[in-house]
C-alpha cells in the first residue's frame, strides 16, 4: 500500500495543481450542480427503497470523505453531525472537510484498517475512492472493511465511474467487479451521471437537453449501487 499511497498522494497533488483556480467541482458551476443534483436524486431513491426515509438517527460513515462534499450533502438530507463519520488518508483533505462541514468525527486513516471497533453503521459510503486505487488487493481490503463496520441490516452506497479513458491514474469499475468485491450481498445498480465532459458542454446550453441525454443512460459514466449485506 505504501507505494500505492505515495502514487495517490502525488496524483492528488497533481490534480490540485491542475485544478487550482478552476470551478469545475463547485456547486456554483452549472454542470457540476447538474451532476450533483442527479446523483442526489439517485441517492434519495436508493435510500427510500431501503426504508431510509429519515436519517436523523442513522449512523453514517464515509470512506474517503475527501474535502467533505458528500458529508455536507448528507447533513442537508437530515443526517445529524454527531452521527456522521468521515475517514481519509490525506490530512489536508480532512482539514478541508472540517472547515467545510464543521464535523469533528473525522479520522486520518487508511481505509484498509478503519479505526472503528463499532460494527453498526446504518450507512457506509464510498464515492469515487475505489477508482483511484489501482491495486486489486487494496480494493478487496477496503471492501472487507466497509462490510465489517456496516450493520448486518445496513446499507452500503457505492458511487464510482465505470469508464474513464482519459486518466491512467484511475480505473473504472464495472458491476461484475463490484459484485466480486462484496460477496454474498444484494445489489441494486443505477447507471447515472451524464459523463462530465459532455455535461460541461451541454448544461450551459440546455438543462433540458442534458436531462434527456442522461435519461438515455448510454452516455452515463457512473454507477450508484445500493449494496445490502446478507443480514442477520
Ligand atoms: C476522488 S476523492 C473523493 C472524495 C469524496 N468521496 C467525494 O466524493 O467528494 C477520493 C478520496 O479517497 C481518498 N482515499 C483513497 N484511498 C484511500 C484509502 N486507502 N483510505 C482512505 N482514503 C482513501 C483520497 O485521499 C481522496 O480524498
């Protein structure tokens, strides 16, 4: 992992340099707003199907929380700060997450060894972490840990892309691999997110056209997957 971690740190430092001054991941960027809104609709759909219509009592953990964008979204959906936990391996990301969310339950740790003996999170999330990991053994460990800390009747939410031909530092993950990573679980896949390069061109011209293209699903780059452990 040390090698992969070093690679990851270099990769994120490069991305930060490359994106300095850019607003592509800002909610004030219409294409990004479009992408986040569509993901939120899919998330709400997945949560409701699994009976999670109220998050105030839910204990939630995000592996690879980065700068806290998803944790903030969960608070906007009603999750309570004292029940929200985030883990990331990069300290500067966690400082950003703390500043953005005000949350304190943030841990700097490798997701292969989550710092929780607690095994009862109602919701465990990973959003675009696995696609940054190139080592299959590391991915398997991360998935094992997510399963370990999830309540047997809880839910794991996966959001990641299945194809990204432009960045060799990432690898898209398809449904068959997701199924292998979480053996004996039950899966519900939603193919979402109009591929960001397309969204960035279309959304400023027409939100309606972007919605229509996304509804076709052939240009969608990510899967949101609801993963249910075997249960008790
Ligand atoms: C693309 S960012 C996504 C951040 C956040 N989930 C979001 O969607 O905004 C991926 C994050 O995963 C973290 N990460 C990658 N490998 C990790 C590992 N083994 N343990 C913990 N965090 C990891 C990275 O440091 C990075 O902050």
